[in-house]
């Protein structure tokens, strides 16, 4: 995308396969008023990075295992995000808990997508766990 593109620039942060990322890529390609200007993963080699690269979207890996603590990782992740110049940050299948300082840094311009009604069923396999527990209500959080 060129710098004259007036659509909202969005950075998507992922940890895995990027199925939500793919939905965002498809929506942007379908004419929605945003563009994915970058994809960042905390895990190298995941399918989501391949999805982004196939769509011509720049990617970056900020591997959380390379940092001594959560604060240092969050600082590096924030710097990577800001390097793409987004107006919105979307956590789409991002499997790390972020510090209050990180969340406050992006307050008002960050969304988290999670396939359960938080705080219920945090983590993976939310639907399977909800069915196993026979909860009367299940959904998604944004």
C-alpha cells in the first residue's frame, strides 16, 4: 500500500494460524475502510505470518522467549507496533497477557478478539471447554 492510501492503518498482532487475521485481510481486500499495514507475531514460523506475506503485508517477529521479562517484551512489542504507524492495533489470536503499561500506551486504539465471553474460558479451546461445561451462554469478546 502506498502512503496516500486514506484507509485506516491497522497492525494485527498474532500468535498462531491467523484465521482472524485472514478475515481482516479479506475484509480489507473487499473494500472495508481499513488496511492491514503490518502483522507482528510473538512466535516465529506460524501460519499467520505466511498468510500476511501471501497478501503482501509486511511482517515482524518479536519472540517473547528472547526477552528476560514481560516488561522488556512489551516494550519491544510496542516499538515494533509503532514502527508500522498504525492508528489501530488488533490483537487477533494473540496469546500473551500484556502489562497495564502496554495497554495504557495504546488506550483507545486497541481491540482484542477472543472466542469467549471473557473472563470465562481464557486461553485455547474455548468452544470445546464451554460445551464440556454445558454453559447456558457462550460467545465472543471484542
